[in-house]
C-alpha cells in the first residue's frame, strides 16, 4: 500500500503517519525528518536545506525529488510506504508519478488531513520535538509523562525554530500557494480521501483506517 499524507503544516500528518506505519508494517518516510537528520549530522544537504527551512520556505524540488525516488526503491518499501511531507508541490508529485510509472506502480491513497488555519497556530505553538529521537508531542494534546523530557528516549524537548509564530504564518502561506493545489491533482486521479483533522488523534486514526481498510 502506497500512501501520501496531505495537509497543512501541523495538521497531524506525522502523528497519523507513524500510527499507520506501525499498523500496516510499512516504512514512514518524512522528508522533514530526513532534512532535520541531515542538519544534525552537518551534511551538505542539511546545510542547503536549513537556509530554506529556517525561513519557512520549501526546499527546492531538485534537492527533494531524487532523494525520495531513491528511498522508495529500497528493499523495505516493497510492500508499500507512507510519505509524510512529500510531495509538497505539483512538480514533486509529477516526479514521483513518473518514477513510479516507470516501475509499473502508482500511489494508492492521498489522505488529506483537513484542519483550518486558526487551529494550526495552536497546534504548532504547542508542538514539542525531541532532540534525541525526533518524536513529536504537544503541551496540551499529547503531553509527555515528565515535562520537557521525551517519553521514548529521555532526551530534551524543544520548540522547533520553524514553529515560532512568525514562521508558522509564512509556512501556512507557502502551503496554500504551493501545496494545496495537490488536493485537486489527486482528486482528479480519483485517489483523494479527505479526513476531518480537527477530531482527537484517535478519531482521526480511526477515520483513516476505515479508508485504508483492514
Ligand atoms: P510539518 O510536519 O510541520 O509540515 P515538515 O517536518 O514536514 O513540517 O517540514 C519542515 C520543513 O522542511 C518545511 O517547512 C520545508 O522547509 C522542508 N521540507 C520538508 N519536506 C519538503 C518537501 N517535500 N519539499 C520541500 N521542502 C520540504
Ligand atoms: P504535521 O506532521 O502535519 O506537521 P504533527 O503530527 O506534528 O503535524 O502535529 C502537529 C502538533 O499537533 C503536534 O504537537 C501534535 O502532537 C498535535 N496533534 C496532532 N494531531 C492532533 C489532533 N488530532 N488533535 C490535537 N493535536 C494534535
Ligand atoms: Zn526522544
């Protein structure tokens, strides 16, 4: 099963993608996580990506597409995968479709997690990320057992630089301009599935599993 997660920054794509990956035993591929790992390790890709990410802008397509196309051809992806944060532009979607078509494959579902902008600001302001393992929490909606400490690995939690209110507004603008057109793109392909992302996490997950079946 090949799944794409669509939605605004902070809509809950990552939260749901992790749960889906676990349930269906497929890899969760987050381009944001890949970039953040590269930044942490000081790679050339990380250095380039950071200049865009810090400004709330998208990393250029040419730095993203090959990376994802390579990743989905790895052995662990043979039974499918869930893409979180990719594609984010029409050229990225076209590049993925071309690469898959060359393998005789295609995306099965584009799950669109719908959350209005006014809820997003709340979601992002309260989001906390683990510096150790990258796990995501929320001060109110997904708190850790011990404040400021990751439940999974014990490392410290931070507010991501790009989750500060000024950058969030910028990212929302970028989303509406560059990513939202993908809703129409996948709708025309007949694989778009809308989900109400304002429900609590468990209810959103249930709605998604009903779409995916089993
Ligand atoms: P969120 O989960 O809040 O939407 P991500 O972790 O997916 O954020 O992405 C963080 C940042 O990484 C984005 O704002 C963008 O700069 C960059 N990024 C991630 N995925 C892509 C992509 N597919 N294309 C371009 N930039 C990307
Ligand atoms: P995305 O990957 O789309 O950027 P995340 O999964 O990181 O979004 O979620 C953004 C923030 O909102 C996180 O702090 C997360 O814990 C929280 N969150 C996710 N889903 C929900 C939900 N259904 N209700 C309330 N908060 C949520
Ligand atoms: Zn952790």
